[in-house]
């Protein structure tokens, strides 16, 4: 919502050279997900899951994003797909 508010106050951003297949809204999601990108060895991932308090980055992206209608709209995900489940989880 903050990004959309910024766009409303300013103007839509231009597509990035070399990434022009993605809209500015899609680039917002890609950028947000990029924060959680990581690579683990299987043993390290297992240890992290068993002892860590936070879920691995992949699930910190998939869970919230798949439950946001804005994400599904921006990427045109079909209803019932992995990133646009028909029944979404809402907290508020």
C-alpha cells in the first residue's frame, strides 16, 4: 500500500532496461522477495528449521505473497494456483 500511495503522489515508474518484461508493480514484488533470497546446504537448512525461530526465506515470501490479492493481480496468477489459492488467509 505504501508503494501504491507513493505512485499516486508521484507518477508511475518507468520499466527498467534489461528487465522490461516486468512492470513496476512486479518489480516491487521481486525486490521485496529478494531480501529473503538465500541458499543453504541441506544439512544447514535442516538445522535451521529444527533450531531456528524463523522460517526459511522461501516461506517468508511464499506464505505472505500468495495470500495477497495484489500480488496475484500484478502477476496475473490464476485462481487456485500455488501463488493465488482460492481460499486466502487474512489476519485483519
